[in-house]
């Protein structure tokens, strides 16, 4: 999805995609950004999204995931 009017989106930034009614529908990630245009990969596809009335919120954060539970070593 191409999003215009973007000031400072960065590569790998997570986006939140909202439908016209305000429902958060999908997430995505910035693949490229230059000037005021960002190319966003939409997770789950864009088949039923109307890009003219769908809004995108840039979170300012990259994708994050937990790779292992936090290990707590008991005191002896």
C-alpha cells in the first residue's frame, strides 16, 4: 500500500491500519520511505481494503517479538 503525506516514517516501522469506522483491522510494516511517501506491507493482504477511505497510523516503533521467557535466577 502506498501512503502519501508521510513526514518521517522509517524502514521497518510498524503501522496500524484502521477502517473508516475506526476499527483496527490489520497491521503492517514500512518497506520504503522517501519524501512524503511510504510503501507499507499490509499483513493479511489488501483485498478488501478501500485505500481511499482507510487510515494508517505510524507507531514510531519497529517490529518487536519475545524470543524467550525472561529467566530469573533465584538467589542462593
